[in-house]
C-alpha cells in the first residue's frame, strides 16, 4: 500500500468516526508506520489532488478554546469562535483532514 493510500485510509477513519476531525502530521506518521519523507510526499500528493485540506488550529489565550482556520493568512488578528474576544497569535498547529464537498 502506498503512503498516500494509507494516509487517506487513516483520514477516512477519522472522517467517519470523529466527524472529520483534523489530525496533525505526527498522528499520520505514527499510524501509517512509514518513514517521515514518505508521509510528507503522500500528504503533498493528496493536497495537490485536492482530496485533503490543511487547516490551522490556534488556542485563545482568554478562554483556552481551540479555533479552526482554513487560511494561514488569518493569523494576524483572530476573533475567538467561543468568547468572541480578539487576540493576536502566530502560534498554531497545522493539521489535515478530508476535504468536504460543497
């Protein structure tokens, strides 16, 4: 099984069981048992095929809830989805998930 097929399999499991919860790359490295380079190549191929999407997670310093963002450029000033306070945070976690069809 190729790296991209195994990655897609793991993301599909998360899509079905966890309602498309985004996962960090370290999760995919541990679950697939492939070398890091192969996992990165698989993710790159899936991103180019537009089967998965990259999302960014930041944590509000006021209420400590996680906020999901699709674009990296949104990280200048962020409005918390929960407490609605504004915060500036350049620290974020990059995660991947199955791209939802519109």
